[in-house]
C-alpha cells in the first residue's frame, strides 16, 4: 500500500464528508461481505487520510463504529440466531423438551461453527478496515486517547453478538448458550464420547481474543471472566458427585487409578481444547473434591485401603495414593498415619508371637538339650535352638523381614520420602521399645549368628546381616541394657571359643562404635584385648614350663584366660550365686592344683600386687579316658568336658573298679555348688550318647543320695567326644533374673545420670531445674531414656552430698554448682 505525504494536499482543497463517507461505507460493506477484490485500498486510505487531516476524525470514528454496530446487529446476529435449535434449550425455560446426546452434539456444533465463522470473518474484515483507517488510528485515536477501531469493533462483537439476548429466552444470551454448549460437549467427552476438539478450541480462541474492557488487560479476557468460572463450577459439581459415587462403588485402587486418569484427561483437555491457564485451576478442583475431601476415606477403605495394599504388596497402588496425596498435603499426614498404624500393629503381633513362643513347653531333656558345638560326636541333625532362644531369634528375624518389606515400600512406592521414612522409624521404635525384652532378644540374635548363623556366608552377606542388626539397635532406646546383654553373651562366645569368625566379631564392634560411640564399646574392646593378652600369656607359660624340664609326661597342659574383672560381666557369665555371697572355691585334684599354683607363681612374679580368682565354672578340659573293649583290649577316648566335669571324673582314678560315689560325697570332695554339680552329673550320667557314668537309680533328676559309677562299658564310634553341660534353663532370663538385671542396670544408670548432672552444672554454674532436666535427658538419650523421677532423686542426692546447692529467692527452682 502506498501512503501519500501530507505535503501532497493543500489546506484549501474542498472536501465532501458525506460523499467521501459514502464511498468508504460502500467499501466497508464489500469487505464485510468478503468481496474486496475490486477495491482500491490506496484510494480508500487516501480518502480516510483526508478526512482526518480536515479534522473530521471524530465524525469518521463514530461513523465507522455505527456502521460496524449496524452490521453486527442486522447481519451477523440474525445468522447466529438462525442456527439455534430447540434441542440446545433442553431443560431450560421450563419447557418439556427432551433430547438425546447426539442431537445436542449436532446442534451445539452447528452453533459453534456459526460463531467460529462469524468471528473469523469479523476478524478478517476488521484487519482490512484497520489498514484503511491506519492514519485515523495513528493520529486521531492516539491524540484523543480513544481505542483503535479494531479494539472498538472487537468490543462491539462482544456486545452485539455474544451478549445478544435470545428471543423467548430473555435471561439467556448467545454467549451463555455457547458456554452451556461447550460445557455439555466437555461432559460428553468425560462420559467417553468423541467431540470436535478443534471446533471448541476455535471458540475458546475467540473468547481469549475478547476482553471485558477497552484497555484489554490480560485478566479481563472473556475466557477468564465468563467461561472459565462456569467451567470450574460445573467441574467442581461433577467431580464432587463422581468422587462420592466412586467411593461407594469401587475399591481404593480403582479410585486412585480413576483420579489419576481424570487429572491426565484434564491436563490434555487444557492443552488441546481449552487453555493452559486453566490447568492449575481445574487440577485444584479435582484435588479438592476427589483427593483432599475423600483421601481419608480412601486410605481407610476396608478390604482395599492402604492396609490392604501394604499387606498384599500392591506397590503400584501405593505409589498412586502417594502421588495423589502429595498434591494436597506435602506432609502426607493421612498416609503417614495409616502406614505407621499398620507397622505398629504388625510389630505388636510380632511381640505377642514372641511371648507366646517363649512360653511354649520347655524342651525335654535329651542329647539335644546339651550345649554341643560342632564336633565328631554330634548327631546327623543339627541341635534345635532352645525354645526361648529360638523365639528371640525369630522375633528379630520377623522384625527384619518387616523392615525389609517397608523399606521396599518406601523406595518403590513412596519415592524414599524423608517424612515417611521418619514416621516409619518412629513406628519401629514404638513397638520395639514396647517389648521389654527387645535389648536381650537383639543380643541373642547376634549371639546365635556369631556362633553359627554366619557360617558359610560371604563377607558381603555377613556385613549386610550386621547392618540390619545395627539398624534395629538404632531403634532400641535402652542401649545400656543391650550393652549389658551383649557383653554377657560375647563373654561366653570368647571364653568357649564358639565364635565362627573373630573378624565378624570385630566388625560388629566397629559398627556399634560408629552407631553409639566409643564409650559404648570401650569395655567390649577391653574384653578382646584380654583375650589377645591371655593367648600370649599362655604361650609364655608353656615356654616357661618347658624350660623347667618337668619329667612327668602326663603333666596336664594349661591354657588360661586372665580377665580384667571390671571389664567382664563375671556375675552374668555363670548362674548367679546367692546374692551377697561369693561362689564357693572349687577343690581341685592334687595334680591340677599343683599346675594351678605353678601358674599363679609365674603370673604374680610378672604382675605383683594383682590377685587371681579362679572361675572353674567357666572353663573346659580335654581328658583321655580308657574303656575296656572285647578281647581284653582297652580303647581310649578323648573327652571334652567342663572344668567341673573334669574334677568329677578325676575322682574315679582313685576308686577301684565297680565302686561308686554318691552325689553328696562328690559335693563334699569338690565343693562344687549343688546346682552346677547337678547339671554336670546329668551331662555325664543321663544324656544317652555321653553316658560315661552310670546312675542309680536311673532318672533325670539328681538327688544327694544317688550313686554314680564309672561306665566301663561305655562305647562310642568316635574317638573325640564333646560332653556339653545340660542347660540349667533357657538362655532368656526368667522374671527373677530379669529383675536383678534391671536393678543392676538402674544402679549403673544412676551413676551415669549423676555424672551428667555434675558435668552440666560444672560448665553452667547455675541452671534452672527444668533446664537441667532437659539437658540431662538430651545428653543421655543416645544410651537410654532417663526417667525424670530418677533424675530428680539424683539431684537430691548430689545436694545432700554438697555437689549442688539450691539457689535461694530464684523465680523458678534453680541449682548452683559447688566446686
């Protein structure tokens, strides 16, 4: 288009406004009727240019407005009204019109097509008109702050077409009917029907191109101010109804899949049919109506909710419910509560099962009740665990299985969510610490695995097993109780040489140190140090004996473990003797006593000032016994027995063949405590495969008057025989032993609490009562959860002993440290 410069016109040219406008009006009509091929846009532009130059811009502006209004009212609006079908008004206006989906679809598409064409024609025409009136827009509209003729004409389309009332339906406009049609089409699609998405998108494009005001601000688009609110209201009602219907008729998994599908459908609809601006808003509607308002019911649905999903490994469904609840609650409280509740329920069942298993009938006395590690004389089937020990190991195994299961759920379905992981840990902590034997059972689990459970496992498998156990230790609050039991069980493994791998033992100590600190493992490490020192000591003693040149070829060899009494749980390593009394000193045979005295001299010469206390109840001995066989031959057998059993057997060296000794006489000659004597005699005379003594009368129980003979007819196909000691009871403590352990542990806790109080007060000098309690609990929680009453008693004790003093006239109770 060629535009003439204003210098080409003179201010004196005569101008006929009406005549010029008539030409322009005729041209605009040709443009609106899509017949502009014969028009000279250059001439039309010049005519409009002249009018504006001659100060006729205002009149021209109004004439164009009036022309376009009349065109829309008289030409466009009737065309739109003409395509309206009665089926579009079904349910409106109080009539009795009924219609089916197909009829509504066809009628609705007819209306949308008509509006689409009208809008596109209007846009095309106004673009041409804007080219003709460009100078008016640039000069007149700009100088007078009027909207461009294009903007004005868009507003006219909005007012005279879309907002035109529909005859016989005064409360309804073409726009409101269009909204109804689009919403009806969307509902059809939601119900599974196919619709013309492109046609709807064209109408939405029209609504996005029209504004409420001439300023054409982004948030005043008709789509956002009129259609979108109606769409959201209709969608909210639809999803509210659908959600409650699904809740009544389907299971939780189906509900989650359907909700996920609806979210995907609406996302696709907003991208392809409506507007991306609507996506977050429609998502909010679905999230409110189908997730936030219903998720509690979905989670708790009997037979299909979260509990059912967890119990039946429905990991995909759990992931869906996690994804859905994440949209409305960053903390996932409902999911967290449901899963935590289930963990505690299952954990409580494990606790109850352990109690039930441990209370089963005790194992009958037989060779299987003998503590008998691997050796040549063991039976072909492995010895079953003691009932309560088996219950303890099963308790830990069951918890580890539960932990593995929920770790898998956490990683696979819950995206390793940190909040849920914390809740899981809290749940395990709750039910584990509700079981008062958790520390003891966990220690027994390690004990059994260190003795035989890790046999045949690879290094990685052993490491994984220990890591799992350490994980459970992390949940145990009374770690000091676990330490007490672990030391007790470890001491027996070390002294009886029953650990499968010392590397695994040290690896376990290293892991515990990392988990709970050096102070926890200090005494345990000292136990290993004692064992290493004792090994060197025994080697040096043997060299010392060799240098002495003892001529007796039958001299017994001695291996000694010298234990630091403050580091080893000596009182727990054998059945406790009467409280307040020391264990009676065993009377050794002269040959053994001579060796014992020789070692004492050797040791005390090197370590003067120390005192050795022999613990015969914790030792073993290898002795050679001779048994007559056929044809007058004598066959020897090597017997591995307890130290007490050795003392008993050596008594028979001084007896003639066929002589006996009563239980009462044995006790008098050896000074072995009666309960220990009973156990050893049962091992030697009652257990069928190790019956090297004969008992009269033969019975399981041992009475003081029972007589014991050396069994010269004893036979075994093995040359080396292990005679274990009949277990005096279950390895799990009984109630009395448990109370004693708790009493000792509480005494230790009291000392630890006092040390913490003094340490805190020494640093703070003065502190309120409440703050002191809080700091003590905070410092000691890693080892155990201090009882507030015990802390208060220890504070009072320190005040009485003048370590602390009360601060007088303080607003709140407070204490002062006394140097």
